[in-house]
C-alpha cells in the first residue's frame, strides 16, 4: 500500500470512529436524561429516596442530587 493510500485509509478510519463516538455520546445523553426524569419523578412522589436511587443505580449520590436539581 502506498503512503497516500495509507493516509486515506487512516483518515477514513478516524472519521468513522469520530462519527461513532459522537453517536454514542448522543445516546448516552438521551439515556442520562431519561434516567434523570425517572429519578425526579420517583423521588418527588416519595416512591424512592435519594439514597435508595443511589443504591439501585450504583451512581454517586451527588450525581443523583444533581439530577434532582440540588447542589
């Protein structure tokens, strides 16, 4: 393979990987937003506590508090 072909192949691979990464980040944000909505609903209705959500999700309590709009 020529250096030019190597460069073209590497460029295509990097562009493809970057696109996949952006798509994965978008899915992650959507999943986080969906989880945050469920957490807000359950906690505001008194169904679950912050601590219980932390135990169930294994997500740090401060992250759960942030989902709830707390500092």
